[in-house]
């Protein structure tokens, strides 16, 4: 049975979407990954763009509210921003809770290229974290 993971962020538009993409990419059949937000802001087109540059397709992702998964069971719940961690609803005690905050690239300012560079930096940081997480998960299985 695959390891069931829920990734939470504030708006399920950037960081949680990227994390979902990377976890699926590295985890393959070993994981079942969903993402959600404590709000829904729609999937950010820049997140889709920079993930596409790295070979991960988010074009069919949707922005989902955490309440949609209230009746699902997860092995691990990962919060990727401080706001989601603070506002996160209760989850069953058996789910491992992990928090790793990443900067919000949607808050970046400057030229379009500077904003995209901020998205790329967050993408790359999430890439490193997700790759290590999945390697550890598979090793423990």
C-alpha cells in the first residue's frame, strides 16, 4: 500500500502544489499524494511554469480545500508554511505531522524575471527536501 501524504499550505496555489508534484515525481508507486489549503487561491500559473521547466507537469492540478479530505486517512501530513501550520485543522493522531516552511514565491516583487527566479528558488528548495524525504521513506519501508 502506498504511503498516503497530504501537503498543506495556506492557499494551495504554489508551495503545496510544487511539493505534491515533487513527491509524486520521486515517490512513484510508493506514495499517494494530495495537497490542500486552509483557503483556495487557484493554482498559480508561475508555479506551473517553473515546475514544467523542471520536467514536472502541474497543469491538471486543482486548488483544494482541506475540508475535502476530512474523511480520508493519511500516514503523513506535511505543512509547508507557518500559516497553514497554525491554522491547520485537527488530524488523527496516527498521522505523522511534519512542518517545513518555505518562502512564499507569490509574495515576490520586481520584474517578471525576478519573480520567476523567486519561484525557481522555492521550487529548487522544495525539490531538495522532497527528494530526501522520499528517499528516507523508501528506505524505512
